[in-house]
């Protein structure tokens, strides 16, 4: 196997200025210093694979870098801009310098998976790839042969948001049952903003803290504090507009 340095120079667009090596991050779109940053070299190599060789980007995944203290996060690509509730990353990737022993970082990736409720974690140091699966805080590890083993893991991962798109479309078309299901799942707290319309009202309403009781929907107006919740009869529901994080 070629060394990381050889692969970096063969793969990335590296340039020098004032005797310092730089490249441009394909996700952040900004200039990155490579000199003296061995983990950054590994990360940029991994990002290059995701963007240019995995077949996942941009139609199947979104990529975040240095998000919530994670080196790289992968999310399923959003298919509807009006239905973007919070969802944990489907994969968290932690990169380490080339000579690092990945087994020393198992507890770190397990902690990240547990805290974020993500299903898959990857430890990567260019020479070795270890995949961790999280099922109800029970972790299993598996050594992968190459980066090309990662796309199947991403595509096989479950995603509740994808499963709920049909109900979202029904609620947009006026289905109260679908609206009630979605607010119960995504609107119990103030994590997401749910915008909906009522019959006879000129302006849409942004709400949170939803609950359905005695044929009435109770909710708080998003961003406003009131001792008593607002409410409406379920027959007055017109349509859902959006659910966004």
C-alpha cells in the first residue's frame, strides 16, 4: 500500500504559499493548512473519497465537518426543504493520524454514538478502518477492507425522516391524522418548529409542545412564553406547512 503522503499528493490539490502547504476543503470550501497537521491530512483524504468517489454525494448524503466536536458527520440528503426535522447523523467518522492505534479510541467513538443516537461510527487512520454499529447502546465492531465498504453501510442505515415523508405529504394536503402523528413525534418539545394553518385564519401559526386531548390540539406559539397553551378543535385544522429544525 502506498504511504498516506504519496496518496495525498496524488489525490488532493495541494499548493504552497510562504513555504506552507495548503489545500481547499471540499466541504467547508475554505483553505486548510496541512503542514504539521497529520489528522487533517487523513480527514481531507477521507473527504475527497466521500465527495468524488463514494457515489453518495450530493444526492444521497450531506456532509458536515467539525460539527458537534465530531470530525465528520454524514446525514441522509434532504428530499423536501419543508420537512427537515432534527435527525441524528447516520454516521460519525473520527480520523486519526497515520500511525495511531485505532483501538485506543474505541471508547471515544462509542461515547459519540451513544450521545448522538447515531447508528454507525467509523475510526480511520488511512491504513485501517473500523466500523462500529450502535443498537440500543450495544456496540459491535468490524474491520473494513477499504473505503469502498462504507457506501453500502450508509445506504443500509435506517432513517425515520425518509419513512415519514408520506405522512408529511398527507398532512400538507389536509390529513389531521398524519398531522397528529407528526406533531406527536416531532413536536412534543421546542426542538423543531411546526408551521400549520387553521381554517379561516389568514396567517400560518408556528408552534411547539403539541398534545392532542379531548378532540383539541394544544400547543405553544414558538418563541413565545405563555402560562396557558393555545388550542384549536381538530376540525379547524386546514393543513401542515413545514416541520424544520
